[in-house]
C-alpha cells in the first residue's frame, strides 16, 4: 500500500483543483455543481483509512487528536468517539475490500471492548465505562462498530470473542436505560447504577435507535425492531435536530421494513433544515459538523430512494458538502498553509478548520461513514 498511498497524494492534488473549480462555480451562482466521481470518493476514504492505520498504537488504541502544525497529541480523549472511529475502519475495509483495515479495526475493537463492564446486579446488560460512568452512546457505538465489522466480514466472532453476544448485552443495556417518556436516560454511575436523569446529549437517542436496528439486522430477533419502532415513534414527535444518527435509522427502516408517512415527513424536515444552512460553508466552518451533514443527507436520500420516493433534490447539497470535506483533506487545504507548515505524514487527515488546525478522530469517522453512505446512495 505504500506505493498506492504515494499515488493518492498526487490524486488528491488533482482532486483539490477539481474541488476548487466546484466552489468557484458555486460562488459565481451556478447551482449545478460538478458531480464528484465515485472513484474520487473511494480514494478519499482510502487515504483517511491509511491515516488511521498510521496513527494506531501497538495496543490497538487510535490517536484521538493530532495538531497539524506541531504534531502534539496530548489531549483528553473521548472513548465514545474512539470506538466510533474503530467502526469507521471496518467501513474502509468494506469499501476498499482490503483486509489491512479490518485487521486494524480488530486490534482497535479488542482494545476498546476491554472498557466494557457487565452490570450484574447493578444495571442491565453491559456498557462502555469511562472513569466510573457509562453513557448510553458508548453502548450504541460499540454495537455500531461490531455491526460495521459484520458488514465488512460477515463474521460475528473474533478469536474467542462472541461479538454477537457482546452486542446483545450492550443492547440490553440500551433497553434498560429506557425512560418513561419514550426515549432514554443518557448516563449512569457504573459502580452503583445510579441514573443521572439530568444528563442529556443531543445525539444519544439517535445513536441508540440505530444500534437497535443494527442488532435486529444481525440477529433477526424482532424484539430489537419492536423497541426501535417505539423509540422512533417518540422521536418523530420531537423538535427537529440535524440528527445524522436518526437519518441513518431511517435508511434502516426503509431497507428492513418501510418508512411511515410520519417517518418520511420527519426525515424530509431534517434534510431541509440542513440544506437551509448550506450557504454557511465558510472557510473556517467545522469539518466535523459538515461531515455529519453528508451522513444525514446521504442516508435520507438512500431511504427515500429505497422507498421509491423522490430523492434527486438532495443530490446537489450532498455533493457540495462532500466537496467541502475533500477540499480540507490534507494535502489539500484552504488555509494557505505551505507544505513546510504541516507536520510530515498527515496526508489523508481531515483538519477541523483553519482557526483550529487539528485532526480529530470524529472528523475522520464522520467523513469516512458519510462518503460511504454517499457511495451506497449512488449505487452501482
């Protein structure tokens, strides 16, 4: 892969010129942006995967954040984001059909699943522990990583580990965390099992919903789908958020069952909320936030396409957000950085912004999964 990666640098310089032309066209009022070729999306996913593999420790742990200018990596980490990044390695493996990314994913997954604790008599199922507390998003994204491995390999075991059983234990914890309103509690003390009823994270309900649908697809057990439907019925009654995880769930519903009229209406409202802010693609806009918009729009477009509903209206926005991301994947940059300004070996990384020049695991994760969702939507 060393020669291939060297070729990718050249490819990215060519893509950079291509993307700049897209933005010039947009700035001049041309509403029809050039469509990004699928091969360029695959090259971008591959380069991001190579960055993740390069910055993996012997233990299997992934780097959380690296400064583009000085190369420092001395930041507090988020294990939830890191296990989500682990799942994206399996997405790279699926897209490229190259086992080296699955091997790296296995090392990372084995490491982060070491943080999972069983509830025993304290709480239901098992959860991803971090400093004595468990957030429901950790259980959900651990399931997601196992699901993405299953997508890429078709396997539910890893050495002596029964990954499917571990995923079901994590799912039991999600169900145990259900609250009377129809959503979930978001955090517990993992030692005493005390629920923090005030703690709330915007995306945890969507992550948990998606994880339940992934469990249903892997196991075929209706109980997971039934709970997912109940949670979704609650969620579509709430105010609109630009929730990429809920958007993923809609693509699952469309493929595994059907979208109700309420689902379609809510998904369309999410998409319209995202598109309404498309003019906010400023130079210092967050790449992490933008990548989630690719995920959301591509997932909703795929859901509508699967359902046989109009979906082409979403394609221009998906393309423009994807172009924004690829223009900020090193060695491309819009920050006027010279090669001498950047620590060597950062190619493939997605920097956060010119004002905050760091590469963080969730920026890569969201872009890899968003670009893959775009490919899934484009189809063969």
